[in-house]
C-alpha cells in the first residue's frame, strides 16, 4: 500500500493559518511553525492552497509566476524550509497546481495579447466576435456573466471560465502542455510529494465552440452558469489524455516508497468521476458527501452514496472522501456541531483516503463577514444583483483565520487579520479544546489515530443496515462478505437518526468491542444509540 493510501490529507489555506510578519495575512513561515500541531493531530500530508506570485484577484488562483512565491507568503527559501521540516517530521507536502488558467498579468498572456501574430497567441483561446459583435458563443463564467472578454486592441475575445483576470490556457497546444509539465518538474525537483490539480475536469474545451444547451433545472436565483448544460466546457474526451501526460511526469520522479501523487479537483457525477482513475489520477476528489450528503443528511441517503461509489470502483481504484474545502460552507455550519461529529466519524471510518479542511477539527463555523470586509470576488460580483446580501454569498466565511488561542486576534496575528475571526474565537480555539477531552479536536485526533487500525486502513466495506433511521456498516479484512462472520470481524460504525436499539453483528449480538463514543449495551447485546449519534462498535 502506498503512502497516499494510508494518509490523512490536511488542507491548509495559507492566508488564514498563521501570520508571522504582522501584516494580517498567513504565510509559509507560519505554516512551518505550526507543523508540530499538525503532527500531533496525526495527519500525514499537507495540501497547501496556492502561494505563487499573483495579483490576488482570486487569492492565488490567478497565477502570475508558477515558479516563485508571492511576497505576501514569503520566499522560495521559506518554502524550502517548510518542506524540509515537514519531511523531517514525516509529513508529505502537496502543492496546488492551477493549470487551466493563469493571471492576465502572467508574461505568457501579456505576450499572447500583444498581437494576433504573437508566438504565444495560441497559448490562450482567442476567437473572433459573433456576427453581432458579441461573444463567440453562450459559454458562461463560474463567477457570472459571459466567459468571454473582448480585447479591444486585437479585436478578438479571449476565454475565461472564471474571472476576466484568469484567461484560460489552450491545452490543445502542445507547447502549453509542455510548459505546465516543466512547472511540475520545477516543484518535484524541490521535493514536493505531489499536486492537487485545480479544476482538472475543465482543461478540455469543445474545438467547435458550440453553444451549450439550456438546462431544464435552472430557476431564478441560481447562478448564470446554471442556465446551461455543460456539454462543451466540462469533461471533454481529450482531458483524459492530458491527465495521462501529467501522470507521466509524476512517474518520472516516483520511486518505491516515494510515489508522487496527483489529486484532482473534479465536480462530476460519480460514474463520470471514476473514469479519471484509469486516466492516471491517483485520487479524483470524491465530493459526493458534500454535493449529495450534506443537503440530505439522512442515514439512508448516506448509505446510498457510499454504496454507489464503492460499486463503481475497480480493484485498482482507491477511494477517497472529502467533507470540506475553501470553496464550501463550513461543515459545522452545514450540519451543526453534533452532526459534524457524526460526519467526522463517517469520514475517518469509511474505506479510502480522507481529506480534512483546516479548522474543521474545532467545529469552526462560517465566519460573519460584514459588507465592508468582503474580499471574495465571487461575492463582490453579486453587489448589483444582491445589494443587501452579497456579503453572505461568497467564500470568505469558510476562509476565516485559524483561532489558536484566546489572545487578541486569536494567536493568528498581532494585527487585524485580512478577514475577521469567528465571533466565538475566545472560547472556540485550539488551546481551549486541547484542555477539553470531550472537544471536537480530541475526537478528531482519536479518530485519526483509530484509522491506523489495520481493519480500517486495509479492510473492505459492507453496509450492514440502512433502514429505520440507522446507517451501520462493517469494516474489516475478513468481515465484509455477504453475511456477518461473527468472530474475527472488524469494527462496525453506525449513525442513527432517532434514538433506539440496534443489534450489531457478532455471536449473540456481541460486537466484541467498546462503543465509540456514544452507544449503550442493553439486553441481548443490543446497542442503544442516541438520536443522531455515531458509535463505533
């Protein structure tokens, strides 16, 4: 089994983790200083969101130089120190790769837009206007409005699936692909252990640039992009070939025990998502618990999601699960803290590699962002449409600073942070939860340690019960056949929607283990689960 199959991956959003130079923004040195905390939590790998040189129109996802660190985060030497110390502690480091688009201030784009005859013109996607002078087609940006912007100087439109300041690269151009592969080699030579690849499923675009058909699911209030089915801007056939090329670069640097890994951001239905395994992506991010589970947190629905995913995997595919990231509302705000605890137990006891978002181990809720403090362009672009509510619509609430203690600014900084801390940071912080054995932090630490049990790490999965408000499943190397095996079974996990008895598998109902943390044994070996509580038996 490779390291990335055994690992718990922890996402760090650098701007919000730890500030060490009193500018209110987190930095690489801050992450380095907090490595002992991450080691004590028990995680195995860090995924660092972008820290590259950038105008910060989308906070680092608009890259102006792929091979340098933005001064707000530090220097390349700071990165090298962070990487060296992480490796000394036995922690792997993944960095964000943003290959779909660059900043409009990247030298490649500046050269591309200089003239129609520029050698780099075809590095980006340029098209003549439609007959009426408007955009070439009806493609929409993820941030609202057309995905095309007219360059007055050259009379053509360029494509940007995100902000106008984030022009899309033309992946059909082999020079572009080779340039991105050289970026990968730059960081692999420095010693990184792999990449989380941003919007991997968007790299290919329809070569005919056809209009996208309307969606029957659109209704007022949904984003502009939801008006259409994305047949021509998502999951194009050539994308799999691009993934294979990137995988070949990773394999150049891999050796036994030191595999370099590709994690792909892919928002697709599960049957389409799993195709990326065969293309060479080690871990195509499985967001089904976010997209389908959090909106319908019934035990029966959770069982359906897990069974659907497990049923699609071949024996060569390694599962993975995600419950939060920098683009999604906080877990505790979606579910409430009691159910966030249930979700943590689910994440760390399902089969596969879990990814955890910084601060969720504190049950950190979404922050409260006043209008004058809004930073996220996704929210700022909604000001005209939602003048009284735009500050609630972006991604700032899930990106607030990590609260380390009850001191002013939560131990994150000595000055006012770039985003406000959560109002309850004086009581909800790392130092306070370290002192409370019943805290979310202690629960997550125990679950991560428990996941190293061979039955959970290597064992198969089988649903034991998914009805009457109970979702119970078995994990183990010998226990997950068509019927419970009794003696020799691995652990079983369960969650119940309403309180009541549940008979775990085993001889005479005896599961052979202690409840973790909230079931009580009754007559006949029945475990009585409280309402909406998880247990490990």
